[in-house]
C-alpha cells in the first residue's frame, strides 16, 4: 500500500526539525559546559593571583624593613661608633625577645594559690592550680602584648615548657610550687585589662575558689633565662 506523498513530506520535515533541535541542544550544552569550565578556571586563577598578591605584600614589607636597617647602616658607615651603636641596640632588642637579658619596667604581678578551703560543689582537682592553668594565664598575657614573662623567677622564652610531673609543676625543667608568682612587663593597662577579662581564664579560676591577686607595678624585674638554648641543625 503506497503512502501518500503529503504524509512523507510531513514526516521528512518532522525528522529534519527533530535533528536540528537535537544538534542545537547538544551545541548549547557544550557551550554551557565550556562557560562553566571557563568560570571555574577564572575563579581558580583569581584565587591564585590573590594568594600571590598577599605573599608579595608580606615579602615586600619584610624587604622594606630590611632595606631600612641597611640604609641606616650605610648612612652611618662613615662613623664607626654610630654603626656599632646601631648594632648594639639591635642586639640588645634581640636579647630581650629571646630572654637572654634581665628586663626592668612597668607591668603587672599575678599571685596564684590553690583554694584555701575546698568547696564540695566542685571537683577537688578544679580547685588546685595545674600546669594548664599557668599556661593559659601566660597565653592571655602574651595576647595582651607582654614583652617579657616569668613564673617564680623562671624567665619564659619561645622554648620554655610548663608541665606537670606528678604533683609538681616544672618550668624550664625547674620544679616550682605555690604560690605561683607570674610577672609580666608591657603596657600596664593592656595587661591588667587582658588578664581580668570577664569569662577569661582568671575569672573562671576564681569561680572555683582559686586565689588570684593582680597588681600593677612600676618596677617589675624579670631575670634572664638561665637555661641552655640548644639549636638543632637539620641536614
């Protein structure tokens, strides 16, 4: 039975239109995928550029500081005495930071003691001063800008350790006991406010009955670090 010519024409047109629509859709998807990938590449590239910009800024600032010191030395190279003075000042500052020299100045003195009377509402161990309590106080002081810190005249450096060994607390491998006297030199207002923050470590320790006294002092003396500084060299 022969198909009518009109039906064949209609079917041909329908097939052609269907093919055209399929091809157009595939092309659109490819273009869309390409656009998404391009956006992803642009975002990744933008993040990478920002990262390198930040790195460049950091290195640039360090370079600027180094160049400033170098220019000071070069400007005073004609005067041996002035150059030596600049070097001595920088060495003195490094000794303060590293704890290798005694420091005097304004600051605060914190005296910490175990609770005198145990409160049955709290655990006994929460009413006794632990190494972690001292470490948290030290961290609060550093966050408040302390330039030098000591505990029972043990100078703290970047290498110092505060840890419990049995019932004792060791600072710089030296056994210390209560009362714990923590000294800090720096901006007195910042140190005093930082250590007395509501909800801070001192505030919490006091709620458990631990005795903590904080006083301002215009003549705080922090001794130099007496231990041996060991620098390991990796090969």
